[in-house]
C-alpha cells in the first residue's frame, strides 16, 4: 500500500443562511433542503496524494427520520466563505459535482459519504476543505462539534499517500 498515512480532519466551521451557528458550541448539525456549509481543517499534504476522504456523521438523538427515503447530498465549493457571510445571506459558490447517499425511511444510523472525488482538486489549495450538505426533503440531524463523544462529531477520515 505504500507510505499511507491516516488522519481525521475535524469540522471547524458550520454555516446555514440566516442562522448564526458556532459548530464548536452546538451539539446538533441540522441538514435540510436549505444548504448547510461545513469546513474541515486540512492536514499537512505537502508531497502527498489524497487516497480517500470519507465524511463520518452520527445521528443526533432528536432526529426523527422522514417517513420516506431522503437523499443526503454533498456538493463541492468553488469559493471561499465565512460562517458570518453565509449567515448574512452570502453563501459560497457551489460546484456541480455531487456525492449522495440515501437515508432509508425511518432509519437513523451513522452516515458515511466518500468525498474523495469532491475534495481531490482542493488538496493544498487552502488551509481547509469545505462542502455543502443538503437533503432532498425533510431534515436530518447529526451530532455537532460540541458532542460529548468526540468520535460522534462530524469529521473526515482521510488517507494520504
């Protein structure tokens, strides 16, 4: 497998248009048809290639799944952003690339999205990686940055070579 290094990149920012939220102070990450924006710290990647990046999300106890299946979609971002700007109605440009997973009707379970293709072009481009998350209907609620169980907080599981 070569010289592979596995790291976890924690989420460092959350933003939803019209809502100021400090990811580090909230235990819940709501995702709905209104996009939520997440930013992750980027590990040192100098001289390394991104092999895999998987977003890990854990269900929040208050989440009541929709009666029908819901699609959770991640989109790439094409511009820089700040949580404050998004809250004030100035979200970043979103790219056309998407990754989706179906959340089955009535099921609340851990979610894993392979974001390798979305993030590969952004390696080394900035100090952090960002994505937009949305559902096609209803709301999914995941553990946020203040979750007591650190492993339940949103994070990227990254493999570099």
